[in-house]
């Protein structure tokens, strides 16, 4: 399966900000850490980049989409 085909079936968009739903101790990552989707690997897996506060890559990890929560960073409407 090509990456283009996998990307068209994947529910998580490229460059989406996501949070881990479980620890990945082998990668030194904890539940709740946020990263960015940088590649669709299959309909059920993506590569996620996790960076440090200086913007340097800490980890680039293949993660099942079931282990991710898409974060919505849209502004919250102000209540008058």
C-alpha cells in the first residue's frame, strides 16, 4: 500500500497535534505528551515527532492511531 493511499484513509490529518493516550517507555515518552503527525504509515499508524522546548526532535515514533488523541487548538470563543 502506498503512503498516498494510506494517507487518504487515515482519520488523523498530517501536521495534526496529538497527545499520547498511553506511556511509551521504550521511547521515553509518557501519556499526555504532545507531538505532531509527520507521516501516514498505514490506515492505523502514523509517525509522530516529539520535540523539546528548544524545538529539537526528542523522538520520532510510529504510533497506532488508537493510542492518540487529536488536540484541537482553535481559539475558544469569548463570552460577552
